[in-house]
């Protein structure tokens, strides 16, 4: 069975929808800025990449007030993806054949922190009755499932920064198994807050380039010093090719395969040889029925950490062999920052768009490429793909040693 993408939705540090996000990537714009809020004043790192459009500006006020920010972002992206796929109040899907898979690496941490402050300062009776539904990790999936009346299943993979990609992989499995005709899948994250930033900073995972925030996220560059925390959501509408054809849907691309592995090495550090990531890459290609010579593009995980970028480069060279040096690679986190549980979903959507439009967005801030990378990383200007068709790979790796690679084919 072929599984195709018929709808895309996103709200990111570059824009409140897919079109503005894609345009921002092609222009190599940065969504990173300094955090001027009072709560950030004493933090060791005061830069991040917030959503360009606040979800409360899009959602109904009453609707938004009982949703955590991660749920709000997911709902905005879901509605765009649903409409983009050609669905509406008049044109829908049998609810018993519609599933939702929305991942989050952290869940409703903003609600957890805010309501703890309420408990501590004002007492237990003032804690919101919506607290638990707002903070639970499956809250975004539940929110989208309720909005779309999905009854074939509502799921929430949680695998740190690989969560969004794993959601797409699970959607692929659900469709292949015949458990649904349509799956809305992706990820969301809203964790720009004092505790997550302080925690990541204590690990020395974040860039400290506060003098020039837009230059802070610099994957594969010799001067990289950590990632920049971002927020947002991205969702894809996946369905069987037959179902899409029968309803006359526009098709962006095919999700042709997925590879999942685990490093079993360290809770946070990547396995230095990239062996686990290379295994995920190879499994994705095998699942998709492609060889390295078929790959025309790679959307790298490339967070801008000194160790992670090199480990991924080694994984790509291992899995792709000699082809690795000639395949155009891009690192979208250079523009968006790292959206944690939403990153893999956003990058899957960008990979779909790259094949659909035949162009690869450039990597920002790659001024002095690391000698140990050895990849053809696109920088400065977008690059047209060498030929129509072909396949692309999208990598996502997460704390805990999670590795996910998605294989996408042009249609």
C-alpha cells in the first residue's frame, strides 16, 4: 500500500502557517530572538525561537483558555492541514476510519509550572480544574482528535526530539495495517519557560551566543555551541493512495518508509560513531525500497551541537556510502531553532515540500563548515534538485537514544 501526504499545517517561529514558514526557510530567515520578559531576566540563556504568531490570535478566546499552549499550537496546525487536504464541514471522513497521532516531547509544561505557582501562592482551591487535561502529554492529540471527531484511535508517541517523526512513522503503520483510511499526524511543543531553559542550559546544550541571537543556531559550523530552543507545531494528513485518488485529492508526496532504532549508549549524548542513527537510515531505505543512489536530498536533524552534528554526519556517510558527499543536505533548525517534539514533524513537512517544489532550502549561519562533516550542505541560496522524482530522507534523534528516519518519495 502506498501512503501519501494530502495536507500540511504548521505554525512556527517563521510564520503562522505553512506558506510563511516555507518562504522563511527559502529566504534563510531566522526566528530566533532575545527573551525580554521579566521571567527570563536571570536565566543563563536568554534567547529562543517563539512562534511567530501567537495561537491565541487565531483561536477563539473561550476555546483557547482551557488549552495548554502546546495544545493551542497543535489545533492551529491541525485545522490548516485538514483544510489543505480538502476536508471541511461538508467534506469529511468516516470518524471510525480517522485516526490522530500527535506527539510532544514534554507536554503541557507551561500549565504545570503556572498551576504549581498558583498552588504555592494562592492555595489548592485556586488550582484550575482544567490542569490535568492541559498538562498531560496526550493533551494535544486529544484536542485534535476531539476537533476532528477521530474515532479510529488517538495516539501520542513520546520520544524526546524524535517524537514528531515517530508520530508520522506510527501513522504509516496504522494506514498499512488498515486500521484507518486517514491519519492526521505530527508534533507540537511549547516549552519556552524558565525551567526547561535552565535545565538545558545546565546540560550545556544551549547556544550562549546572546550578542547575536539570529546567528546562534549554526548547524555544521565550526563555531556552533549548542541549539536554540523553539516552539511550534506541524501536522500532516496521511492517507492511502487509493483513498486519496477516490476523492480526487491533491497529493504532495509519498511517505514511503520509516526506520526506527535506539543507541542504547547514553541518556543524552549521541553514540559517537553514529551507528544507531545509520541503522535507522538503512531501515528507512529498506522499508521504502530505495538505495542510496535514489536519494536526492536529506533533511538533517543537525541541532547545532558540537557532538550531535558530527555523529549524524558519520551516520549519513555510513548509511549512504560514497553518495553521501553529493546529496544536498539542509538543516532547517538553523532558521527555526529546535522545536523538540515538533521538530521531526516540521522537518518531515519541509522534506515533503522540498520534493514537491523541487528545491532545497539553505542552511543559515554555515559560514565555516566543520572539516569533519564531509557532506554537501546547502548554504547561502536555495538549490534546485538535480532531477524530478527521487527520494528524500528526514532524520530525527532524541535524548534517550531514539533514532527515527522517514523516507519520502516524489510523486
